[in-house]
């Protein structure tokens, strides 16, 4: 996409490089990058009038020009000569601390095949792209149409990530102590370790971002999201997150309606926000208790049964939706297994038995052993420490209270706060230690594929976070067996977390954007030619989707685990999510650097997490029903003994789990048309394998 | 494999055609089939000096010669002209009621590709066979080496099964009312319906059978089985059955040792066969009971925990073994999905969207609906009827006993037997009705693939049979909660069923073979030229593996569900299985017609059944531990209340299920080397797909 040498004098306008998105910003297309400064390509088909800046490499402030030149030439050199076959641009001038990177057509197309992306074939089907057959794919001449922006940017990162030193060599301009590359060493990793590269991130495209924002969060519509545009701009993982958020918000409508009906229409069904006066006994079978205001037995039962089956149906239908989205976005046949291993992977150099390529090898059984014998016990240990902390807290609180009642002094009064403070400090420290341990454990497990790495890492953090969130509620429900307290706690958690979320996610960003960004904006308007790159460099990096997903998971947990004690949960969550969608959209568009987003074919481990939660919810709901004073009263009136109630509850639990499993099994995980498309491809590749050997 | 016309005069000797396997039978190779009577092939590569008779079509006694000639020509005609491209031989003479069928080389090779069988490539790998690339496969010139006997015979059946009328036509020699074929109608099905074809079955190969028998059951070795030879001779399904039987018998060794140790070495661990005197209360928490002779608490616990984890480990390791067997036998890449639908499949004629072939189509969602909305409820109804029958039986027995005690007359004494008799009659009738219903339901579900049909049918029958076997034990364990009775019942069931099995499977066959077959044998010796085909036609058809598998499943059920009440179960089962292997082998070799056996890549639904049983066993064992008087005594001594024991048992159950699931998840389902081979093939076919479009 670089121009030929003889056309290399002119300037061109880039449409990228984020500023802000005021109405007057149509003229913010700036003359920033000198066209002639892009590295040259030899391949004639890759020559282009306009080069689109895709990725920015942020170098250290004190970078030596010789290092920068070396890096630029490395990026531009063909893969055969150990380069990345990309296009590099030195930014404003030769001494600046950035390199802007783009990719020529051939590199993009070859990487598209390597990644296993599906693209529209001339017959309209989505077919795994093949470089040899490129002429038969639609839009193959226009990279802007053929690949999404996110894909083009990911490909640049992909190529940069696999830059390896061809032989042992010194990095020019870097002290000898840090700057010696071993043969086959990963260059980008080494440069980051040596402090030469500070960050690599994709550049926003101002025009597209404005368009996307208008369709997404500035408009008047409450429900729809432009999911295809989101995926095209931000990429697979983020596209899947917002698709799920969308789907899940819709799915909240039935339980919300049910909750409203049970609370306001059915007699005896009200407890929403009212004063809960009932007193539950200490144990399960302590006999009759005074009951005032809890939901009616039938309402209780209906709510519990509904939420148990609802969670399975939601996840099964999401799987179907997920696979059709995946097909639509061409992500159904990713070939990560057959691609190069992720940069952090290490092992003894050898021939990959599957692909026949030279690469580091690490036996699968050894990884399994590491996971099974080290990671699992260590994670278990940390979960144990969480429980220990909670036990200690309750114990300490009881001690402090006893001491205060005995002495009643000012000192003992202050001492009352000690357990809470100690517990908060303990939890925070534990959390920090755990995060480090989880990352290092996952690195040490040495996963070959990035997705496998992510899944294992996410699972570890997820388990811990989830445990932290729910330990108290489980403690109240299962150990204290105090239903009114659980109800109070749940209501306050839901309301407080939502208020806090709305604050941090909507109000604060809005204020920051309106008031604090204003001076900066002025300055930019004064100086329209200033490098807009600076604006993007000043943004904080995107923190990832973990926090967003865990928020949904915790919501889902509140709803399915404990909803029968507080029927309005779904209504509150529904309200929350409608604003959540806009807030998340605003956040990702305006407040952070654009993140890289790998092409993925599903939500990965999060899907499993939601499904597991669905099964745990059966146990929790059955238990809550068992605890419910009304249910017990009802049973005792019917002459059923306490022992038989328990046994009956166990039976119900087992039957419900069976029903959920049968439901999950009966509902196919992909719609018929996706299955047919998938089988078509399998059939064709089987045929191709047979004919190839002729 | 038929000779050219000019060589067609001579006679040749067939090595097939079972007689018996005395030492003197080496000379039983008989001149039966006139070589020149085989239909001719046009393809020069398929011409062979010797044609091996593979399959026998048994026609009705009053077959018209014109019908027989028509059928023979149909079998011999090429597929393009609507035939089966096989070789047919009229048997002894033109009027006889048999047709012997064989297959020429090209038909065999093409069908090998269609079925997706893997064969040894010249580089030593197992590769899905491709007709175009046939020269690069080992032994491709010698069909006897290249394909196993079972495969060759299955291919003949496969070709016969897909004979379809090309246009509407009359079958010659059959009355008009039955003998009109519609266009695309399945010819073999029609002929069977019209009574023209009575049976189609593969022929035994005397020499190979003798060799196999010598290695398998006549030898002195107790453990090993010649699994490869079994698979080669009898085919995939039977090969998998005996492999599993082998594996499972080995797997019984650890629990058998544990059982022996617990029973004879540990103090308080004995109850094996002794008089069980303890009296358990009616309910769970009725307090202390007198305990005499049950196994010790720790022994009890150890046995239960062991059997719960053992069942998971066995099935996980079997899966690994199964996949490596499957690879070894070239069955890992079967392409049933892409082949023609099974003969019984019907639907509207259309283009298969996957393969692009014209065939009947039936939408998947409609099948799912039929299964979900009709089959599942109906099966549930029948299971309910079983329970109803059992309840009625217990009720009736109580009534009769009451009546007898009141009146004490002879009539009332006779009446005591009425409930049992009624129950037996009811169960038998129900079983017969259910078998018909299950078959018709499965037909009506209209499965496209034979394996899917088999799996659904087996599941239905399996559920019912299993329910019938275990309903009484579950009733005793869960409803009556009478542990001593359960122990007595289990011991007697184990001993009685084993005695009965040994009788029916070993002794009776032996007697039949030794004494009743003797006269026939003599006659054969008198007349060595007699058509040995008659001997095979007189054998009963093989009843299938259902009874064999269900026997293993019930064993596995006794062992994992209730073993902790009777620790010697595993020892008895181990003894049983060692003889079972020989008995089954003898049976299948000598007492039945050889069955067709489809190439399959695993045990199908039986594997799932064993796994499900493993999970049910956790519930059952936890419950039995809860019932155990010793455990309750132990807990009460430790000051744990009855309520908390139940809750603790539930907790233990859930944790154990979790542990089993984690174990199942952690142990990979296939060994590393099989995974690599599989991924290699996926990689190659992906590459082939990319290159094919050049």
C-alpha cells in the first residue's frame, strides 16, 4: 500500500487518528504522515496510493535513531529475510518516539489464510480464505472492504508478535547488557523487556468511530446495538461481549415480568423493599416460626422453578446465537492450533508433528500434570484462604463485641472496627497476591495457544473473584441459614452495586469528558495540525473485558442463585443493563486506547462459567426453598416431617438437574443452517484431501 | 475377482464355508462353486483367478428361476446401470434357493473410500483411503490383506442395501400385487417384504475361524484375547465389545483385591456370606439400632469412596483405549454422515445441502421434536408402568398375606402366589409391548444414519431393561431402606445370575455341540462333497450384542451402585468374566450364523450408559452410607445430630460428583499420539481444501 518511489513526494490525508467527536469535527482529517516516509514494498500488487496507519508502536523517550531505523527496516523487510513484511512510518520525524505501522495487501491476505478467517466466496458462502484462490473471494481488491479494521490491526500485531531473530545479533543503539538477541528469540518481547518498546496499540479511525458512536450510544433507540459494526471496528472478543450483553438483557424480560407479577399482583407476594420482620430459627427443622411478610409459597416455588429452567434455556439459546454470529463474522474455522505458538510459549525446539514446522515443543501431558498437580491445588489453597479470612472475620467480630460489652471503654469501641479493617486489608492483599500467582501459574503451564492461555487464566481469576463476591451470601444462606438477612443483604448489594456502577461507568466518564477534557480540546482546536497521535497516546490502555464479564456473571449469579428470596432482582438488573450497554459503549469508544481484539469463535470460558452457575443455582434454590419458613409451615401443615422435607428437597434437586441436563442435551448447540454450512465445509475438505493425492 | 471368459471352464476350491473344526478338517476345502458361474466383470483389474464367496442370500423355497436370474443380473450390473457392481453365483444349481455374492476389487476399493475407512499409507500412517490415490496404500493389490474379511462382507451388504430401482418396474416371477417397484424404491427391502429374500448373511471362513478359535478360547491362556484377529474376522462392533470386556475384566482386579482385603483381613470387615443379623429401623434417623455383623465404618467408607472414583477412572481410561483401538483399526474417520442414508430412512426427495446428492431429506428439528415430544414421554410412561407394576405387586402381596392370615384356608394359601404370577405376566407383557414400541418409535424418528438409529434404539431398550433389573434393588435401598435385605438380595442375585449365565452360556452350548451336533457331523463326514452352505443356513441368526452389553452394564451397576454393602461383588464378577470371555467367544464362533458388523469408531451409547451409571453410583453409595447403622452409630457417638448427618451426606455427594467431573475433564479422552494423528489429518485436509481451488 505504499506508493511507488516516483509518486512519493506529496502529502496525503489520513482519516484515522482520534481526536474527539464533536459535530464540527468533520474537518479533523489532518495532514500528519508524509506518504513518502513509508517503507517500500517490492510486490507490485501491494502498491497503493494511500497507506492506512493501523498500529502505533510507542518507543521509549530516549530511543536512539539507530535503533529506530533498525526496527523500521526490520518491520519492512520480507518474512523470508526475517522481517514482518509490514509497512513502517517514523511518525512526525526521524527522532520521534513512535513508529506507525501498516500492512500491505499480500501480508494481509496471507495472514487471513493463516488465521483461518472465513470470507465471502463468489457464490455467497462464507469459506475459509485461501491465498491461492483469492480471486474468487468478494472484495479481495479492496482491503478496507475485505477485512474489518479490527482484523487488519490484529494482523499487524500478529506479524509483529512473530518477529524472531534469525541469528544471534546485537540490537543497535542498546547497551550490550540488554541488547543481545539469541537465535529465534522473539524480538518484540525482547525489546519490551529492554524498555525500547513501551507499548503497541491499534489506532482509532476517527470517522468510523464517530459513525459507530452515533449508531450505538448517541441515538435514541434503547434496545438495538449495531453489533456487526462493533465487531468490524473493535473485533471478535468485544463483538461477542456486546452480543451477549444484548442477548442477556433481552433474556431478562421474562423473569422481570414474573417478578413484577409476583410482587405486585399476587396476594402475599409482596416483600419488595418492605420491612422484613420474620424471624427464622437457627436450624432447618426447628419447627414453626413467626412469618409476616415473605413471598407466598406458590410464588416462591414458581420463582425458583422458573429461574432454574430459565438459566438453562438462556444459555442453550445463547449457544445457538453464538454459533450463528460466529458464522456470520467468519470466525467458525479459526486455525489457531495450526498456527505459530503464542509468543510466551517455550519448549525444546523440534518439528511439530502436525504441521511439520520447526517450533518449540512442549508435551501436552506435562501441561496437564502441571495444571492438575500444581495449579488446581494452589487455587484451592487460595480459595481456602478466602474462607479462612471470612471465618476469622466473624470470629474476630464476635470477640470484639464481647470485649466491648464487657469493658465498654472508648478503646474497646474503636476495637469494634478492627475485624472489618483487618478483613478488608487481608482480602485486598490476598487478591493482589493471587492475581500475580494466577498469571505466573498460567505462564508456567505453558499453553501453546493464546485462547487456551486466556481461558486458563480467566478461569483462575474468575473462581477467586466469584468466591469473594458470593462467599458472604453463601455463608448467610448455608451456614447462618438466615433468610431475612439474605434478603436484606441481596437487596442492598443489588442497589448499591448498581448505584456504584452507574456512577463509575456513566457519571464519572461523562464529567471527565465534558469538563476535564475541555481545555485539551480547546488547545487542539487552536492547533489543528498538531499530531493527533498524542491524543491517543495519552489515553489509558483498555483494561480488558474481565471486569465487564464478571459483572454480568455476578448479576446472573444473584438472579439465579438467590432470586427466589427477592423477586424484583430481574427488574433491577434489566434497568441496570439498559444503561450498562450505553455506558460500556461510551467507555470503550471514548475513554481508552483502542484494544487489540483477537478473532475468537465464542465467549470461551465465560460460557462455561454461566452454565456452571446455572447448575449451582439448582442446589442453591432448593436449599433456599427448604429454608423458607412458609414452605416449612406449609409442609408441617400437610403432615410431612422435617426429615422427609429434606429428602424431598434432595429428590427435587436431583430431578431438576436431570431435567436441565436433558434440556441442554435436547436443544442443539447450533442452528440447523449453521450445522449444514459446517458439514459442507467438512465434506469439501474431505473430498479435497482425497483428490489432492492424485 | 471373476476369471476372464476364456478361463471360465475349470473348477476351483473355496477355503470358506463352515463345517466344524475337528483336527481332521484340513481337507474340508470343498469344490462347491463352479467358477464359471460367477457373473462377469468388465473391469480388467478386477479379474481374478479365485473368487471368494462372501455373503449368502437365502431366497424363499419357491423362488422362480426368472426372479433369481433377474436378481443375479441386478447384483452383477455396474452401479451406473442401477446394479450393485458385485459378483453373484447361483449356488449349487440354477434352481437352488441361495445366491452367493462376492465383490470385485474396484467395488471394494470405492466402498472403502465411501465408508471413510483408514488404511496403511506407504509412509506407515493410517490415512483415510482414497481411490484416486490407491497406488500409495500398502497391500492394495491383495484384497485379502488390504481389507479384513468383516470389511469385505460389510461392503457387500452395503452395496446390496443401496440397490434402488431406477424406474418403476415389475419384479419378474413375483405376483403383481407384491412385485411392483416404484422408482428409487429400495430393492432388497422390497424383496424381503415380498418374501423373495428370506435372509442375507455373511459366510464363515472355515480356516480362519479355526485359527481364531485356537487363539481365542481353545488355548490355555486365561487373560489375553486376539483382539485384532477378532476385529478382522467379526468386524468393528464385535471387536469393540470384546475389547471392552477384556479391559473391564482387568479393571475388576483392584476392587476385587480391595474386597478380599476388607472381607478377610481387616477386623470387623466380614459379612461375606455370613448370617446377617442386624436389624435396621424403618426410617433413616430412628436412632440407635442393634448392629452385629456389618462391615466396619472405615471399611464401608473406603469401599464406597473407592468404587465411586474407580468407576470414573475405568471409563476415562477406557475412552483412551477405545480411541487408540479405533485408530489402530482405521475406524477414526468414518464418514457415515456423508454417505447414503440408511435404507429405512424416508423423506421428501431433494438435494442434500452438504453433499449435493439427490436423496430423501428430513429436517433435523422435526426429528428432535419427535424425540422430545413423543419418544421421551412415551418411554417415561413405560418406566412409570414398571414402577406401577412393582407397587401393585407389593400391595397385592400385602393384601394376600393379610387375607391368608385372616382365613388360613388352602385357597388363600394358593392366593399367596397370585401377586407374583400376576407380576411376572405383567412384566413380560409390558416388556414385549415395549420392545415393539421402542422399535417403531425409533423407526418413526427417522434417523438418517444407522449408528444414530442404533444409539436411539439401544437407549430406549436399555433404559427399560435397566429399570427392570434395578427397580427392586432401588426399592429396597431407597424406599424400604432395609440394608440387610439389600445385602442378601444382592448376594443371591449375583450368585444366581452367574450360575444361570454359566449354564446357558457355557454348559448348554458345550452339550449341544458335543452330543447333538455329533450325528450331523457324522453325516457330513460320510458325504464330504455336500454343500457346506447348508450347515451355515441351519444355524440360528446371531441375536446381537445387546444382551452381552446389558449383562456387563448390570454387573457394573451391582458393583458401583451397591458394592459397599457386599464387598465381594468384584471377586465374583471377576471370576464370572474370565469364563464369560471364553463362553462368549465359543458362542459367537460356533453356535450362530456370522453376523454383519458395521465399522464403528466406539461403543456408542454403551459408553455413555456406563458413565451415567458411574454418576448414579455416587448418589446410591452416599445414600447407602447414610443408611448404614454403623455409620449412624459412629456419628451419634461423635455427637452429630441426625439432621446434620443428612446434610453432611448431601455435601459429600456433591463434592464427589464434582471430583468425578474434574477427573473426567482432566484425563484426556484420547492419548497424545492419537490426538496428534487426528490433528495431522485435520491439518492436511485444511491444506488440501486451500490448494484444491487453484
